[in-house]
């Protein structure tokens, strides 16, 4: 990496106006699997909510480096992405990059029942999707990415335990990488917590569900497979299908299913809980 510093004290042409002399740092060419940070390429509304965590890298000189795939899914893949400014080591972070596939390359299509009650910003986009035109397929490719981005921002603003959403660029969402001792946090389904921690986990999930319904929302696909166990705390992930409880005709059905899925997992681990009781508690807070 080369570096050249120019200043008024350097040996320069005496006729050169010092006001036009500045310091600069030259960066090497990028390697395969790298790109310049896209942070400044996206519009402000495509960046995460403020106040932002200190670890978010905003340097214009940062380089994004793909570190490999973390998880494959039916409609999106998650990669690890390093964003580092080579001339400022303090500006460095590894994030999760969730990249939604185009409609032609997905192996799963979420039910239209999830989108009931939603409206698109532009009616022409909605018409194009219904006609399944080329433009409509392009819009649809980013539909779920935008849905998850919106859900992450809303949940983060509510104080819910979700990954911090860093930015969205097309069908790619950059978000906080949830870890335990430097490794990706396991899914709740992969854990066997002791009774005290199991009870704490359930209390955390109850609080999440209560906060959601009080804001008129339902996760819609909650299970032990889309909850991460980050030590003693839980983090909820996979939110593109977030449902409007009142605006969706099946909103309460989704809520009951979430309760049944979650309580079933905890019951199999030895915690005596009743999904109907949890559902009733949530219903009472929904009105």
C-alpha cells in the first residue's frame, strides 16, 4: 500500500498556492471478492436508525470483503462481510449480509396471506407484480428484502432484541452479526439450556411477543429456528413476514401459531407452559 503526504512544509514549487496543497492517502486496487463500501452509495433512508452503534463503519475509504457463506436458505443466503478502512484499523467490523434471490432462483415463495393489508408505495409496482412483467419480477425480487428491512428498523426502534440493521442496497441487507465468543450464535433449537436459563429465555420471548402485539404486530413465523441464543439473551431473526395484527384477516391465527410453536419447544425441554394461556395474555394486550 502506498502513501504520499503533501503539506505546506514539503518541498514544493514555491509558486504553488498552499491553499491547494492537501494530504491524501492512496489505496491499493481491490482484489477479487472485494468492493468499496456501499455505505455512501445508498440514500439516508436506506441506512440504519440513529443513534447508531459505535461499531458501524461509515468511512468512505472502507473496503467490503466477502468472507464466505454463513447460511443458505430457501429464498435468501446469509454471508459474512468484513468492512474495514485499511488506513484506520478502528473502523472495522464483520457483518451479516443477507442477500435475497430473484424470484426465478427461490425454492420457496411466502404465502400471499402474509402481505394482506399491506400497500405498496407505487401502484404501478403493484400492477406490474400482478401482471408478472419483467419489471414486475424485478420489483418482486426486492419486495421481501424491503419488508425485512422495514421490520428490522421498526423492531429495533421498539427496543426489541433483533440484529441492528446497518443498510439496505437492492436485495442485500447488511445487519449486525450476532455472536458468542466470536462465533455465530446458535439457533435456539440447537441449545439445551438448564432450567433457570430456559425459564429466562421464555420470559424474554413473552416480553418480545407482548411488545409486538402492543404495537399491533405479529412475527408470523416464530419458532426455535429463527431465534438465536446469544449467551443469556435471545435475538429474534428472519422478519420479512411481520404481520399487521388488525390489518391482516389471519393476524390472530398467525399469533396463535407463534404461541403454539414457541410453547411446544419449551414444553419439550421441560418447561410447563400453556400456549392458550400465552395467547390469551397477548390477546388481552392487543386491545
